[in-house]
């Protein structure tokens, strides 16, 4: 049963330290078919300075109390109130420690929200972040209450030969009636959101790691039976992550075991429970025949992310949920750096920036806007957002840019030393960098509190060997209503000469502060002057996307075209091309014309595709045509998705026709037939380029034969999926597309992760008839709203991956989606709320669609029994 909404907001300004502290928790959890019996003993005491008359108030969520005892004696019922969402106990000792024993009884099988203790494919597992522990027992379920845990699990040996919890294994043994037990000790004090248990019939892949100081760690990845051989890449990524964190940040692992479990039904990507990371199986299980290169990269990233949380999140956690970015932004930054080191830095950076613009920018510019550190929420689960994660990571990256590598590392070292074992705040974090380097970060701190994407306007003029660059920053007030003060924007730049080399020019003294290749813009406006230049350089601004801003650089198309060819910074070349493409597509979509692209831009793209000295992965990124939702974002207002679709198709045709011959030669040159599949970054890059070219070649030929042959001959999922997408999306209804989709379905029907791909592939066909297809798919025997991956594959695939049909003028796309969200909300509010964010940009569409979207959203919002999660998103989206 979902929580309904009382409309109440939780505010950062109301934060009070806990009145009671918990030192140690003992749990005995007996798992049975149909129910679980939980006995929890909380060793606690009143916090120093807390009011001795204050009752102990423990959080609960749909709990029923079985028994309650204080220091071994049942408590007089007049001394406590047990409600499903709260246990209040009065007259507790003034300062002595006490042991409170709480018994609860749960029904994991009926837990469809997948929060707390639930059963997935027969496996018992938990998800406690953010507030799931209170669905297991009454507890001060807040991240600033840290305790050590000793957990005893009991279950039927047959049903659950594997019994896992946090920390190190201690005792285990047999019990009567075919049951057995295992005890786990977690010596590291942790908040309740990091508690976990897993029990069931699981296969395991084992390995080991020796830390720099010599600790031997047993590593294990658990999967459903028969799938452990698909965990080898995840295990490899884990070992690489452990070694990287030692090298890069001096962080070692701190337990004797590290366990990872892959679960089929999971709301998010994964969870960093201490010593027992639980994953959506999508981020563990891989095989060349079932997983794409993007899946491999995703597994590597998520494995690293969860592992890195051991220090940034677990050893140092958050004081309260407003500080979520303290662990998430920092950990995303760390996983991005890991991928950059393990793969290719520029390619990784482009992918991150692309993701930031696709996910975070629309959030920051729409009704769901909030600062990286929010100051209020109704439902915390709705704040695991691109802003907290991805923009949060950008803030850490800016800090590294501003302080330099050594200063940043000194600040991180101090943070680990000073706050190990703490529940910290953003202020604590920033103070470490200030103290370690002497920097004043007061202005920088505004980035955490001011929502919205700043605009950075740049103008340049050149004469007599002197280049004057004017910079202006501005921040519009958005839905969050936060401040608009000028912030510290680090602007990495280069002056590119006609020979394609950076010109080393000294800035004229007295202008805005420049350190190396970074301009520190700290005022609303500033001017930078370079003198003594022998030629007019091309200004390459905001290299590596050194700040999360919208750059408005008044730069001629000639200069941009020159940078696309010449910029020695690979990111700069990509950005020049993507700006040129974005601008051309935006203009075409606004004018609703299908004019071909500027031939010079087309030529630049074709040349990039063929530029041998560039790594193929980068070439694939450079020739990517912006997607329809990206073009819609650039149009910004009164978007007509049909015009967007036509503009994009016309652009693809212009590039395809002009490049066909050279594309063919490049594609032929890439093929390495006979070589066994390898998921490494450069092999993946060759496949990415080859498949991007196949798309253009199919568009040029205007017929599906080549893509069909590629589909038929594919010996890995990346190539198969790419070819199937070309067939389904570009040749919908053709016999080749139908045959490919059927073959795909029949070959992989039994593999849930691949079947998800098939649902998404069909839901994203940009053809009006897709609405009937998704209707039919929602009645497919393998479709279920109970599995979040499946729900996301169909509903999410459609609503976020099919601009043209989701935004159908007749509103049918909106209504179908809203109806599904209403159904899903009754099972899994968190996933429903997340999917509902597909509507976040509804106001930027043309009037007719706007009205249809408003009507669909209002009808959904009018349902009386919506969850707090979905109601929060709908109210903010409509406001
Ligand atoms: N902390 C996890 C992700 C996560 C967040 C929220 C959840 O439930 C509301 C579950 C998992 C991470 O960053 O990986
Ligand atoms: Zn995280």
C-alpha cells in the first residue's frame, strides 16, 4: 500500500540533531514463505544536551508492532504509542544507555514498492535508501544516526542456501526443520539506509583482491542460478575500481569481504550497502551475445560508482538528505574520472556532457528545477535526480579546475582524514578545500544553492594584434525561485592559430583573473585582453565544458568550422560541430523547413568521419546528429515535434548523400572479421563508428538491405541492436524490419534484459502507428508493471525515447502514458514518479499539445489515491 500525501514539506532549515543516539543494533531476521519475523535490539542513549523529557520517536512505514521491551522487560502499553508510521516511547532514562527490543512482522512477498524487505524471483532482498529501513523495523531512520550492526539471518536451507548481510561473516550453522542461520558483523558504524540483507538460491563468482596495505579481501558476485558466468566483466571492473581508488585517492577497502548481488526487480541502478552492494541485474550481467558496448560501459561505471561510495557515502555519509549531493555528486565525479582513466578521457567527457545536457539541463530549466542542494522536499526519493548527481559532479569538477590537481587532492585528503566516521554537510566538505589550499570558496558555494543553468555570453573583437574577450554571466530565476548572484565560473579556453596549434598569449594585466588556461569569471561582467598577437586566433571557449553553463558565444560560422577542423582540444572540435549542428537543426525546426545543411558543415562532418588519426569512438561522437529531444530543447518554446522530426531527417539525408562514398570506405576499413569479440574501449569505438556509418549508408540508399545483412550477420549484441534499430526506426513496416524484430524476439524471449531492449526498440519507432504497437505491447504476455526494468523499457522508452509519438497532436500519447502511470503508481510509486518526469518539458510544446498534456496530467492528478511520490512530481510539473 503506497503512502498518500499530507502535503507536508521537510525543510533544511528545520534540521535538528537527533535526540537519541544508537550505538549498536542487533537483529534477528527469520525468513519464511509468506512472512518474515524481525527482532531488533537498539542500544541507545539520549544525546548529550537533549531535553530529558523528550520522548523517543522512531520512524515506521506501514509497520505492525508485535512486541516491545525495554532492558528485557515488556513496556507498559501506557508508555508508548505504536502507529504504522511512528513508535513513540515516553519516560525513557535521562542519560543512561538502554536496550530497546522491537519485534515486527513483514510480508516481503506483497511488497511491490521494492522498498524495505521484498522478494524478487524468490530471492529476499532489501532496499533501504532513502527511507526503507523503517519498513523493516521502527528506527531513527535518518542518516546522522550511525551504529554498528550484528545481524542474524535464519531461513530454510533449500529456499535460501545463501544468507548475506553487511560487514564480515561470523557464525553460521544448521537449525532444526531444515533451517540454517548466518551471523554478520559490521564493525563500521553506519546509518540505517546502508543496511542490507540478501537470501536465496544464488550462484556465485568468486575472486580476491589484496589491498595496498596487505588486507586480503574475498570478492563475490552473486547472481540468479546459471548466470554467474555473466558476471566476469563486473568482477574485473570491481578489481580495477579497488586498485584505482588506492592509486588516485589513497582509499583502501576496509572489510574482509565485498559482496555484490544482482537482482531482477530493482528500482534504481544499484545500492552501495556497506560490504553488500545490491544491483539491478542490468548493471552486472553481460555476455557479448546479449549486451551492447553501452551495457558494458554502464556496468563498469555502476560497479565503480557503488564501490567508490564505500568512502564517499559510507565512511563519510550525509548529515541529512538535503546533503545528498555530498555523496552522489562526489561519487559520480569519481566514477567519471575512473572511466576517463580506464577508457579515453575526451570520449568519456563528451559522453558525460552529452548526458548532462540531455538530462540535467531540461530539469534545471523546467518545473522540476531545484538546486544541487535542495532546501525542501515532500518526497526524498524524487531527489535522486540529474541535478543532484550529474550537476553535483560538475561542481566537484569545477572545484578541481579551480584548485588544480594538487590542491584538489589535498582537500580530498583532508576531507577523508577529518570526516571519516562522520555524517557531514556540504559546508564541511568545502571547508576542507578552503583549509587545505587557503582558497576562499564562499562565492563558489553559491553553486550548491542557486538553481538554474547560468548563461555565459562571450563576445570578441580583434584589432592591431589585440584580442578583447568580453564575458557576461546571468542566471534567470526559475521554478525553484533561488538566488541569481554571480558565481565563480572557471572558463577553460584556448587561442587556436591557423596551423591548429594553441597560441601562447599573455593576458594584459588588470583584466579578469587568468590562471594558465582558465579564466576565473567571478563578477557579472569581465573583459580579458590578449596583446601582441601576430594573427587573429580562433577562440576555443569553455574547453572540456569547464562549467555547467549555456555558452552563448558570438562567433562566426567560419570560426566554428575552423575550430571543428583545427582545435587541438578534441572536446573543442566536438563542441564546434555539435554547436553548428544544433544551431542548424534548431533553425530548421523553428522555420519548419527541410533545407539541406550548409555544405561546409556537411563536409566537415564527412571529413571527421574519415580522419584516420582520430580514434573511432570520437569520430562516432562527432558525426552524431542531435536527437529529437535535444533539438526540441534547443527550440525551447512552441516546439512542433513533427517539424523537429523532419528537420532531423533532412539533416541525416544531407550528410548521408554527401558522405556515402567515403563512409563506405571508412566502414569497410573498420571491419575486423574473424576477430573474437572484445568489449574494450577501442573495439567498442570501432563498432560505434561502424554502426553510425551504417545508419548514414542506409539513409543514403533509402533501403534496408544493408542493415538487414548486418543484422543477420551480427556476432554480437552491439551490432545486432544497431542494425535492428536502423531497420525498425528507418524502415518501419518493411518486411526486413518485421523479420528482424521477430527474429530478435524469438531468439531472446527468455532473456529478460534482452527482451527489455526489444520492448524499447519497438516503443521508440518514430512512426504514428507506434501508439497502437505500445498498446498491444502492454498486453504482451511478457509485459508486467511489476518489474521496473520492463515498465521502463516500454513506458519510459515510449515517453522519453519517442518524441514524435509521445507528443502526438491528438494527445493520445500523453493519455496512454498517464494511464499507465496511474496503474504503476498502485504497485510501485517510486518508479511511477520517475517515469512521470517524462512530462517535465510539456510547457515548451506548441499550444495544442500543451493543452493535451495539461489535460492528461490533470486527469491523472485528479485521482484521489495517488502516492506521495507521484503526487509530488505531478504537482510540481503542473505548477
Ligand atoms: N545511492 C544509490 C542509488 C539509489 C538511490 C535511491 C534509491 O532509492 C530511493 C535506491 C538507490 C546510488 O547512488 O548508487
Ligand atoms: Zn550513488
